[in-house]
C-alpha cells in the first residue's frame, strides 16, 4: 500500500486547514520511553519519495528520509514519556503525555488529527465522578485510520521521525547498559534482552510495572 494525502485532503476540504498525522513508537517495549511523532500539514500534493510506515523501512532508509521530511509539512516534533512516567500513569496516559509534549513543542494550532490505529488514546477520557485528577487538556478532533502509517503521508512521516529519534535514544542508553543489547533490540523483548533481564535484573530504564522476567 502506498501512502497518499487522501485522508488529509478530506479534512482540508471540510474546512480544517492544519492537519496533524500522529503515530507512536515503543508502546510494546520493555525499556525506554514511548515516543510520539507529530507532523502537521497544510494543503499540498506531494511527499518525500519512498515514504511509508517506518516498520517497513531499513534503518538506513529511515535516516535518509530525515532531511526530506524537514521540508514536508509546516511543523513536526517528537515527544517522549519516560519509563518512570509509564510506570506511574500507565501506557495510555503516557502516550497522551508524549503526544501533548510534541504538540506543545510545535506551537501551532492544529485543526484536526489523523491517528494511526483503532483506539483513540489521544483524547482524554471523561472525568470520573470519583476522581479529582482529570486531565485538563483538550485534544484536537481525532480521526482514526486503520494502518494509517501505510496510508497517510502525514502519519507515515510521524512514524519515521519518532522511530529514528527513539532508536537514537536507545542506542545512547545501550552505551550505559550494554548487557541488554539495546543497540539491536531497542528495548523490545528479544531473546537477548530477556536473557539479560533474568541474569542482571532490570535497569533504571526498564518499565518495572510490567511483567518482566526478573532475576531468579
């Protein structure tokens, strides 16, 4: 499936001039942050050649897209939520926190969001009558797009930016914690990572609220 601007154009035609494609990276990892890419686009008719879902691209091809993506759209940013924050508030709220940080960093009013997947994790849940900690933040209107990272140019761009930035963070973390082989597994549950957890236990960057194979 090739990406296009079909979904973006539907929103532009509906009178929503600034559309943001959003995608996350690292949701299923055992260590490191969850990262959310946001790319805001106004009406246009082209995108960088070779752009698609970051998972379908080699590391070299993702890196090669970074410079062209700097010219695509009107704003772009990546936000992160740490493993400590994930443990404290849960993965869904951490995704929302990372997205909010990316949106705030762009300092641009977004009229609509195209979000990859089937679950709208960006819009805060309604206030609970028994809780006083409701989030005081209103997300832009969200349109879900199944496999949006393979269909929407803005979402694909967001996925590439988030993947490259998070991979770089995990490669840097590998230098401090080489036993977990984060330079290759990027914090996901590869066999080498799981074996290291069993032998050495978790590091400060692990999501300890998750079911990790702790040292015996």
